C-alpha cells in the first residue's frame, strides 16, 4: 500500500493509523537510529501493514432483515372492525377505545388529510401504498388517550415505531392556519363583537391521584386536597381546543404557567401565520385572548370587565 492511499481511508482508520505511528516512533528508536526519516518511514510502513490486516479481518456490516408489513391488509382490517357496514365493534366500544364518536373520528381524519401532507396516503420508494390516514390518526389518538408506547400497535396496524411517533408529534404540533384564523375572527366578531380575538385562555388544575410520594410537595397547594397538574388551554367558539400545555406542578400559579407556555413562541420568534386585524379604522398586528384578572398586563391579553356599566 502506498502512503498516498491513506487519503482514501475513513477518518476512523486515519486516527487508528496515527496512533500506530506514534506508538512505533519512540524516543529509544530515534536515539538508536542514524536518521529520523528512516524511523518515520518504517513506522508508516508498519502502521499501513497493520491497518490493511485490520480492514481485511473486519466483517462487513449485515443489514437487518426486511419485514414484510401488510399495510393494506392492516388498513382493511381496521375498516372491517370499526368503519364498515357490518362492523365487528359497535358504537359503544368505538367510543370506549377511541374516546370519541365514529362521526367525530371521521371528521378529524378528513380535516387532517386535507390540511396536512403527512396524513395523506403516499407511496414508498417501491411504489407501494403507504399507511392510510386512518392508520396514522388511530395510532396518534391511542397514544394520546391511553399513553401507550409508540410501538404498541405495531402488530395490529403494521406501523413502524418511527411513523407512529411522527404521527403523534405531527398531530400534537398542528398549528393554526391562515384560514383557521380568519374563520375564528369572523365568528367571534359576529357572535360576541370581539374582532381579532382568537379565543379564551385559561388554566385549571388536574387531580393527579397516582403522583409519587416524593413529588407531592411540589405538586400540591393548600387550596386543593391532593397533588395536581396545571393545564393551560385555548378554546375557540366551537370548543375547539387548539392549544394545550400541561405538566407544570400544581404548586405554581397562572403567572408562572404563562411565563413558560409556548403559546407566544410564534410572536417571540417572528414565525407563524399572519394574525393582524383592523377595527375602528385602526390596524393591529397581533391577536389577543380573553383572560381573567390574575393574568399579567400584556398587549395580547385582554381582561374581562368585573363591573360592566352597560350591555356594550
């Protein structure tokens, strides 16, 4: 092997090559040798020989065997069990397992398929159909409703763990589109007379019965009987909860909750859809939310009137 061939080796092999050279060239060999160049050349030749023997003895990596996943068959089985005319499980069992009615499930599937490319059925590199929107939404809702692992439904839906995880995060991180914002603006202005309002922002405490004893101190407040978790939600006119943030210990208050909430990340980072609106011949750049009196005095938070003087 020529010295110039070393450039074709990987970085890992080059590091291994340098260590062999440094180990070969010792101070004793430099003193005993009449020429430093001869010692370096011998070290390089010795290192190249060991490296070639190492590369030849290393077994090539074997790829994991390909699993035949019958995605079409899994979709057909899902339809047969819950959505066909002669279903295996009735409406009561459907609501128990999906935590919603069959009509609501199909409506959500249609909206996800229309608005998000991930929930559309696509073909893989071999031209075979991928997972259907029903399969992706089924694994996402089961992870949300029951807290199961990403690969818990691999046998039933034939779905990879990575796809199940992506389905959950894609649904959870669904953000408002420009069309959604304009629709909410119009309805809120017609029904309530509030132009530019995206919804009502509020926090509540959720009882955590299974809280560990070592954590109960930070998750408990004196005005509650047991440990709680704070959840922050935004609901629109049709009770669409398009924002939910939870996990803060119950010992915190609403101000601490809103300071760490991601609801205003799009304003801070300058990303997201346009939320500007106009009223009374004035243009406003950002949306606002209706809140109670305990929230901070921010431009995007509008407090309610505790003592209104008239209907307006």
